[in-house]
C-alpha cells in the first residue's frame, strides 16, 4: 500500500463527495452508521441537515425510510436531486479545482521527495515492512 497514493485518492474522493453531497468522504461514509450525524452548516462537514447527505441516508431513502430531509424540501428523490444540484452549484467549482490540482501537486511532491522516500522504503524493507507499506 503506497501511503502517498492513498492520501491523493482520499483527497480527490473527498472533493467529489463534497461537490455532490456536501460532506467530506469520512462523514459521507460513516455518519448515520458508525458515528452520529453532525451539523453540516457553517462550513461543517456533517450530514445532519437537509442539504448534506450521507451514504446511510441514501440507503435508507432507497429502502423507503426517507432520506433524512426536512419535509418542506421533499423527503423523496426530488428533494435529493435538489440537494445534489445545490451542492454542485455551491461546492462544484472548488471541488473541480481540487480534483485537478491535487494529482499535479502530488506528482511534483513525489519528484521532489524521491530520494528521501527511497531511503525510507529501503529502511522499511530491512524491517520486512515493505511488503505492507510504501512511502
């Protein structure tokens, strides 16, 4: 497992969930199942309001239990569609910029840090850890 590739993938995926659902990847994946919902207002990343969604809300909505939205916004697929469109309008440009800049920045950082990373990986190989983790 290459730590830098995992970090890059997380940042890009988090930008995508922010653009579509108004939450970062961790909140999208865990809130409602592993952790309680937190407010997603005022710059928060939680899924605890009608305009932000988590995976648990999408699954419960598809099972007919409601999407966790306020009835005024429509607790059905039309309300979810409206929430996604609102999130794209508000978060889409920044998320798109993140999705473009992140791979470029990681490639530059990988080139600049290639020698120290090679030394660290050599050290991990001596401790028989290179089969699990690479930097």
